[in-house]
C-alpha cells in the first residue's frame, strides 16, 4: 500500500488550461499504431466548489501512464466531480489538472447512462467519438472496428432504441474507444446493469485496457468491482484522498479470492468507520489534517 | 395484411354515415334546401370540375395557404431557433411575442382589410400570423427540452457548435417542431376559410359565399367538404414527413 499523498493547505494558483478550450483534436492520435500510449495524470491542489459548497479540497493525485485507477467513496463525495474535471467537463476552482501534455481530446468519458443519440444508427453513434474532419469511409471503418471490439459489429445499422441496456453501454464503450484515447474516464458505467452483464462488461473493459493500455480511471460505488479491475484504488473522503491502495494481484482476478476479500474488508472498514461522515452533510470547511492522517493510518 | 385491415377499419363509420344520409335524402326525409343528397353534391362537384371553376378556386386557396405557411412558419421557426439557442435574443423578443400572442389573430380582420384591402396580401398576412405562434412556441420548447445529458456528451466528445446543433439539438427538437407544424396546419385552413368567406373574389370560401347568394346549397356543402379534404391532405403530408424524419423514434420503429 502506498500512503496517500498528503495535501497541504497551500494551493497551486497557476492557470489551468481547460481541455475543451485548446486547439482542435489532432486526428493523428487516432491511428491504431499508436495504441498502447496512455497519458499520465497529475492533479495538484485541486479544489472545486459549487457555490459555497466545497466538494474537493486541495486534492493531489498522480496517475502514471497506463495505470488502471479506481475511485471509490460515499455517494456525493465528489468522485464524479473529480472525473469530470479530468476530461474538462468541470473547471477547477483552484489548482491544476494535467492530463498527458495538456492537449484537448486526450481523454474520453463514459457515463453511467449510455447517452447514445437516438436518431443516429449505432455505427454513427460510434462515429461521434471520431474527429469530424475524418473522411466518412475511414470513420465508418474505424467505427465498425470499434464495434467489433465490443462484439456488436452485426448491430451497426440498427437504432439504439432496439438494443438492450448492456448493449447500449457497449456501444458507448466503442464510442469512447474509437479514437484510441490516452485516458478513459468511466463514471459508474456499469451501475445500471444486472449482475451478469456487469461481470461481462468488466471483463470486456479489462480486455480492451490490456490491449490498448490507455490510462483508465473508473469511478464506482462497488468496491469489489474496483478490486477486480484496478491496479490501484483510492478512496475519496471529505474532498481528499483518504486511502490509497495498490492492488498488486495477477489478472484475470478470481472473484472472492482471499486477497481481494482482505483488501475489500479494509476499504469497507474505512468507509464505515467513524471517520467517514456522509459527505453531503459536511460543512464547507476543511477538516483538520490530523484527523485525515489518522484516518488511513 | 394486418395493416390494410386496420386502415380499412377507419372508413367503416364515415362510409356508413354517407350511405344513411343518401338513403334518407332519396326517401325525401331531408329537404334538399337544407342538405342535398351526397349524389347531388358529387354532381355539383363534377359540374364545377368540368367548367374548371373548381380547380381554379382550389388552386388559389392552396396557394394562399402555402405562401402564408411558408412565411409565418419560416419566421416562427427561425425565431424559435434563435430564442431557443440564445438567452439574450429570448429576453429581447419573447415578451413582446407573448404579448402579441394574446390577440386572437382573426380579430385583426377588420384592421387587415383596412391595411391591405381584400387582395392577396390580406389573406396571406392573416394565415402567416396564425401559423406563426404554434411553430414558434413548439420550436422554442423543443430546443429547450433537448436532453441536457446528450448535449453534455456532445461537448465532451469535442463536437463543434454546428455539429452540436445539427446532430444533437435539432434532431432532439424535431418531434416538438412537428407537433407545432400539425397544429399550425389546422390554424392555416381555419384562418383561410374565415378570411375568404368574409372578403375575397376568388378561392373556395368565395365559391361557397357566391353559391349561397344563388341558393346553391350543393356547392356550399361541396366547398365545406373540400376544405375538410384539403385539411386532411395537409395533415397526412405532415404525418408522412414526421414518419420519414423520425424513423428512429420508438413510436415509429415497427412501421
Ligand atoms: N453542477 C453542480 N452544481 C451544484 N452542486 C453540484 C454540482 N455537481 C455536483 N454537485 C455537488 O457536489 C457533490 C459531489 O457530487 P458528485 O456528483 O461528484 O458526487 P459523487 O461522488 O459522484 O456521488 P455519487 O456516488 O452519488 O455519484 C454533491 O454534493 C453534489 O450535490
Ligand atoms: Mg457520481
């Protein structure tokens, strides 16, 4: 286990370059030849407030390129907010977020809902993930490839509304992967699926991650899922990282193994311990660092 | 085929009513000055069709309807889009439009006659005014209610403003825009009937009023039926358009 990076009160104040304001995405990154390149993430002193409510408090996080990171925590602790900041959907109130070399279009996000365009065929929904400048034939071919990857090549011409929930989420995965992103951000993408489909999707995500080696950040409320997939699990509490665990187990991992059970127990203990007040009731001040240290010791 | 049997079902009652009507008229139970028999109406239609009078009047009425719809609907659509996409534009124009909306457009007839006389402009103006609001309101509503999650997805996936509009916002607003269009078509015919009946020297409404002066009840009823047919035709075209453009919609998938 590595200890969480201790975040001080000092805040980095240098300007953050929002990912969605930069130059247009470069189509060069789409070539499969460049697969395997993940983007490192560096988050320094990230704070995010909505009105007077501070959700993230001087959060520090470093993710090496190609790592599979899982983020867990109570509902409302700011997991989605952190993830959305990584892909430029939220701007930090203060602090710095750097993904790769800071260019736009490095990261792709998959939401809890598939968010497919109902009026576009499956293949065209996948093409949403590609640069608009790409010739139609080329983008179609790449989209079909990506659909093949998730096992839905034969459904390319259908409307999304005829697909099952799990299939829709696979199309969303294909859309996220089709541009060969260096970062894949997953915000509880399997939360709405039944148990069996979930496990299938988990293996699918693990497989494409092993193939493409992008950096993966998975937000989940399911500790077992986090441990089944991730190299490292961080727990967010009171706006910071309260627990940071390396999961150094061989893949594919066996569900219910003793090691996973032990790690799961540790994380759950932490979640249910007295230190873990529901974040939603947390008043807008920063907790004492002492309490914070004690929490993961 | 199941589909054909179903659509035939819709004709059972109208055809039945016409048969009963014909039977009662032939038996002399309905006075011809009150309501002529269906056969008499068909004969009148045949007579007018042969003389060409019928086609001229239908043509003129349809032309007025179409021009008014294009002008009023076009402006309503454009303003609906602009106000749906820009809060500034909405703040600037929407309160005024809502104020104008409280005036029943048919109440403007005396004023419109004063302004434009009884020539084409008057009728086209009234139709345009009538169709403007349903299209404006429904376009605005459609754009405002586009799924925000889809818009966010589009942003997150780096769509340009144009792509966001043409691939996410407009298709999302389309069902609502069609509701506005079909509503507008009803208002279009209604406005035209009133305007043509009150002041015109051609068109279906004029044909009916002219026939009334000569006590040609069959032509009066014929005009009314043709109005109904044209209204139905316009609605069917809109429905067909809807089906063609909304083929992704679960409601149309099985068709
Ligand atoms: N756009 C927003 N405006 C105001 N408050 C927000 C906004 N987005 C998030 N919040 C608040 O920030 C806090 C963290 O939200 P976030 O969605 O990041 O939680 P989460 O950890 O993802 O929770 P869950 O597990 O339930 O998805 C919540 O209290 C939420 O109400
Ligand atoms: Mg969330």
